[in-house]
C-alpha cells in the first residue's frame, strides 16, 4: 500500500472542505486560495511573524495566515488576524497590542467583507 501524501488531520480536512464550499457558494477565490495553501504539506505551509503582519497590513485590516503565526516582532496598529494556529507568545503579544486573533473557522462564520481580507504568505 502506498504511503499517504498530504494532510491526514480530520479537523484540517474538514476546514479545507468548508473553505472550498464557501468559495463555491460566494464565488470568491479568496477561500479557494486559502484552502489550496492549507492542503500543502506541513513543511511548505506559511509561517508568518508578527513583524511581517505589521509590515503588510494597515489599521483595522483583517489578515489571514494559512499556517502558523509566530511571535517575532510587534504590532503597531490594530488588526484582526485569522490563522490555523498561533504560538502562545504570539497570542500574548497580539492581546497586548489590543489586536484580535481568531481561527479561520471563526473568520468564515463572521461577516467581514471579503474584499478587505488580506492573505499573508
């Protein structure tokens, strides 16, 4: 039997399916792009530091990281960050900067305008 390639985490597979369905329903490519980036092997997934998020976002932006958020750097403005996972120190720094962090599932259920969401890769 050949070795399975790709993600085997049932929660992640469910999230990928939800993103693809939302993309088909809303006819927006944002969710499909996030799903494709999450389908990659773990070694190829995005890991973004807070400094990178700070550099490429503006005040009150909504940012999606299809991978993990790490704690190097600081945030100078308020931003909402949605990601697959966050390091504990990144969560602390985000809260101390009066920013908000949510999961990608919560972002799917929220009413943020899709045009204002940025993907950090």
